[in-house]
C-alpha cells in the first residue's frame, strides 16, 4: 500500500516540526552569513572593510526581504493547492513563481549596479571605505538570482516532502561559506571580494540542488509549463470574478 503524502497525514506536532525545523535552520544559517563575513574580513583585511560590510547591509537585507516575501507567499499558495489535491495547478503556479523570482532577481541586480555608485557617493565616506563598499556589493549582486531561488527552494523542498534535503542544503551552504571565506581571503588573497563570492556560493548550494530536484518528474512538486493550464496567475472567467466581488460586498450593496 502506497504511503500517504504529507498533505494526507494528520496535523500532529511531529508533522508540524517537519515543516518548521528546516525553515528555522535556514533563517539561522542565513543570519550567520554576514556575521561570518564580518569576522573574517575584520581579522584578515581590516576595520575599513568591516565598515563596508555594515554599510552595505541595508541593501543586502532588502534583497533578502523581497526574496523571503516571494518565497513565503508563494509557498503558501502552492501548499494550499497541494492540500486541495490540485497538483497540476500547483506545479504550474510553482513554475511561474520561480520564473517571476528569476526576473525579479535580474531587475534587482541591474538596479543595484546602476544605483550603488550614487548611493555610496552620497554618504561622504572615505575613499577606502567607499571602494570596499562598491567592491563587496558588486560581487554580491551577481548572486541575486541564486539568493532568491535559495529562499524559494528551501520552502518548496519542504512542500514536496524533502524537508531533510532542505535542512542539509541550508547547513551545507552555511558551512561552505565559512570555509570559502578563509580560503578566498587568507589563501587566495581575494580581499573583500572573496567574502562576497563565498557568501554567494553558500547561497547557491540550495539553488543548484533545487534545480536538480524540481526538474525530476518523480518529485511530488516539479516544473511544469505554466501556460498549459489554469494557475492562479491566469485570467479567470468574468462570471467568477463578478461572483467573488459580490461575495466580498455587504449584503445591502449586492
């Protein structure tokens, strides 16, 4: 007898933790990335480079916030449809959301490159600190798309009954970031660029793993042509839209 998938199982503490623990671990290890960069940079390069990492933090947090927003909202929609046994629609919506994340990442990367010189020039920084800021952020922005994919794939792996893999990817990415920070800065003498590249490669672990996992049709959730069905993004018939509007109005206004 085929075992039921996670959406057919009862709501218990154990099943809830299967969803919650990988998400918590992802958040913890993501918070380590910048902290580890600061630790290696301050000890191996200097305090000016540490100042640069702190000054670029708001822009980095903006990228993280947008990626988390897209991942959290999108995964809620996908999980709801998976629970309703609308698997084909969920797969189409999932593919569309991933494409939307890629486009959003490219746009943010482009805007970041166009704006960062003006942003740092207006801060009245010393030439050294401003140079470090531009150098660090310019390398970091290269990984904007993998960062968005990492946040999304972490949650979508949980949605497709691969919570263990999600946790392993999060931990592996964090450890890889720590190791590469030392290798790039201390061994290869890449400076603050090495810290940014190490962070980006750490994020890319989950992104690359997710592309492999969700390209397999055996996966509970996998890529499917979003133009072949009726996902949430496609236009609904006018009668459905009107019925929804009527339901949302007070009875006296219908």
